C-alpha cells in the first residue's frame, strides 16, 4: 500500500504545467517508491489525477506521483510551501 497522497502547492503545479507546455526535456528530481532519490531526464507529456492522486507522465514511459517530485528544471517544490488552501470557494480548484 502506498503512503497517503500529499497535494502539491498550486504554484508548483503551475510550474509543472508550464514545463509540460514547453515540450522540452528537463531534469526531474524525485523520490522512488522505495524513498531513494532519482533523476529523470525527459519531457512531461501529461499531468492527471487518478483515485485522488496526481501523476506526471514522462515521454520515457515513467509515471511519477506529484508528491514525489522534488524539483523540475531546477525549481524546488519545497520553495512554494504546503498545498494551496482555497478560501471561501475562491480560485479554480483545479490543483
């Protein structure tokens, strides 16, 4: 059984979307399922959610949980803080 999903910060999600739209290979630092650090050099081809977990699909066939991604293109996920809170129904709610 995999650990509970921790939603990523909305601003970092925007970084992931922008990186995917550029369509160029990038360095993606992440943790593997066993907790070990890894780096993938690939294009992000899709961001999607399934069963309450957000994923990133890469052009090399790799699928990563977004809460396992530590940085993309040198931009650290931790620089954005915890997941975004949506107050009073404001915001898109898409992240």
